[in-house]
C-alpha cells in the first residue's frame, strides 16, 4: 500500500513514533554515560590531558633519553606529549603525565631534565609536579636552558597500584597563536628522566 | 539555481546530458593521472589512487575497513573517528564486502559513479541549460577540485543527496526530500539542516496557496505527509547519535571529539576577516587563509544571489552550511564550498549565460585542474 493511500491517522501515528524516538535519543545524548577521564577531557574540558592506556614498564633507576633516537618511551607517556623531536619530548596542553611501574611503594627520587620553550611568554615556566594526585613540589624552567631537577617522592604519596603516576601542570603554558585551543599550548621539553629508590638518610 | 519542472518528463535527461559528463570523467581522470605521474615519476602507476588519497581520505579508508573507534581509541590518541559521519564510508565498506578490491580503489570508483549521478541529477537545477550543465559537469568531474569528488571524501555523496533534496523540494515533494535529507544528515553534520529547507518550502507553499500567513501552524500541521517528512528528514543524524550512545556512551561524541583537533568556536565573521587580511609573507599571490576565506565569501555572495531570487530554502541551507563550519575556523572551507550544490549550481548558471564567459570558464576549469591537482599532491594546506 502506498503511503498516500494510508489514512492520515496512520501517518500521524508514524510521525509521533519517530518524534518520540528522536526525543529519547536526544535525551540520552544529553546524559552521556562515560568515564571520568572522558568527561573531563571532552565534555567538561577541565583537563587537556586524556590518559591513554600504557604499561608503564620501567626498571627503577634507569635514566631514559626522551630525544628522537633515544629510548622507546611510549609506554611511559599516557598523555600531554608530542614527539620525540631532536630537542626532546614537547609538552602539549596544560598538563602532561608520565607513568612508571615501581612495584612496592617506597621512597623515590624523581629526576627530570627540562628545557623551557622559546615562544614569547613569561621569563620562567612554572611546573607543578604531583604524584598520584598529591603535589610533591614545583620548579621553574628557563626558556632555552636545559636543567636537571630532582624531587623526593615520599612512600605515602604513592598508592597501592604499583605505579607512580607523575603529573606535570603548566600554569604558565604559552598559547602559540591566535585562537589556539589550550590542548595545543606549549611549556617545556623533556629530554631525560629517571625514578630511583631514595638514598637512605 | 532553477526549480525542477512539475512535469517530470521535462527533466528526463536526454542522450547529450547522459554522455557529456562521461567526457569529463575521461578528461578528469587523464589530467589527474598525468599530474600524479609528473609529481611522482618514481612511484608505481598502480599507486595512483593511494597518491590522491590525502588528509581526511585516510580516515575514511580506515572507517570503511574497520568501522568506528572504541574508547579509548586503539591508536592511543584523543582524536576519535566519531567526528566523521557514517553514511558514505560505511556504504563503501559494505560494497567492499561484495567487491574485493583495495578500499581506496573501490571508493574512488564508487565516488566517480556517484559524481556522475550527481551531475546528471543536477540537470533540472541548472535550468536545463547545456552551457551551465557543461560547466557544472566539468567542475565536478574534471575541474580543479575534482579530486574531492573522485577519491574518498563524503563531499561527493553530500552533493548527490543535496541535489536530490532540492529536486524534490522544487516539486514540493516533502516526503521525497525527507528521504534524501535523512541520508544527507548521516553524511555530514550540516546535512541535518536540509530539514529546515523542507520546512521553509512548506511555509512558502502555504503562503503561495492561501495568500496569507493566517492559520499557518494549523495549515502545516494539517498536512500529515509534511509532518512525517519533518521527522524523517533528520533521521540519519539521530540514528548516528543513537549509535554513538551505544558505542561510546556519548551521543554527541562527534562534536566532543573536535577538542582533539583544537578547534575553537568563535564569531564566524571574525575568522573570515582575519583570514582575508592574513597577507602572504612568502611572495605568493594569496595566503592559504585568504584562499579559504575567499571560498567562504564566494559561498556567502551566492547565498545573497539566492536571497535576491527568493530561493529561501536554499538560502537557509547555505547559511547554516557556511556559518556553522566557519564558527570553528577556516579549515576545509574550500572543500566545503565545493560541495555546496546551491552555490556551485548558481555559479555555473551565471557563468553559462554568456557564450564567451562560458568558453573562458570551461577552459579555466580544465587547465586549473592540472595545477591544483599538483598542489593537492604537494600537500597544499588550503586544499585540506
């Protein structure tokens, strides 16, 4: 039977079914059922760093080279990095993360070798460093100057997961151009890092 | 843009209408192939289709082969392919289940067929004027931007479906228009605005028939097929949203994932102005931003022409299809404008009016195809 042969009531009923289905789909779309990481990055936009699954495979005490041609570090970088390039791994966005497998929680020493980006901006790039969400210190990185920073990580800052999740927040991250999303802002370049058991005493 | 004839027999394509685009299929393929050989002499000729598949084309190939990304994205990036609407890549993927060709080869052949169909379908919208028709066929199949319509981009399906929507709208066939619009809304996000064009046409028809706006709401709601058409036309969009709800848990993932590309929403006219005044510093005649901004300006000028001609359904469709992408920046604006049927059909009818202008335009389209294809193969950012 052709649609034109059907009674107007049947056509209105079909339209009503479609309208209700579309309303239901819209309602569901406005109430997403997603993970906290997804919501923070895509919907609330409260972070520029969407953690990707990485193994964090790492032998404590190993110093890693983050320049191109250096060590393979993909499994230590959940998010917030671009590269590697010849001058290191560039931070992108306002937060970058590193993830190291550490086994049993113990006092550790974190070493980061960083260089500030040379884009027009503040004289120093502040970097707030946290472990598993607890702040362990902040440092100031100078543009175009490579420096090593060492921070102590107390055992109580580490969770029971067997990993150290290092967060680097960049409150002075530089917008590289007009109307560039903060997911593309720049701050530092990472050239080397290590996580070692703290020396006694 | 012309209205199709109420007598469908008038719009039936004759032999010339069917054969002329084939000539441009051949010339376009030849020009693009020779440009490929010139640009990449050391590449094997069998890599022709792969060489022309650049930028978003790669995403569509992946979608046709593997479907949509899960979350987290398997390649461990924040840019999910949910940004790309499903109809065309999934159609190619389904055809690929039957015809075992490499995806890009199959997609290119399907695109050429679709482009041919889109050109023939546009015959009535071009006023059944052979010069306008020749220009339009040359533009789509053998013109400077013909690689958009003959490799693997959604633009070619967008053009075919938009053409069908406006053919049905021209005959006040709301259900026919809604069927094409439903597929259009699953092809590109802006396709959903074809629903508005159908609504505007219904309003115009009511005014033309009754001579007044009085009782318009009741008058429109009293047309059951129109009411049904209004809810059918965005159906493709809603089906995709429902799929994303199921697949990712976020029905608006197609929009949210844009964050990974760093798109910033702002006033479209600010983007336009900043593009226009972004002069080149490398000795080029125009910067990439200027080329993209001028493409948008061309679209807006054609929209004004459509408004002067009181073709309000096309005006509303064009405004949304230009301003919504422009609010996220100038990126891809040349491609978007190339796929805007009311814009390109209007230009073809204007340039086809005068015999001399027609000849120069046709020559310009064919010659520029060579140079722009070389720019495409060279990775020119204005063509992204």
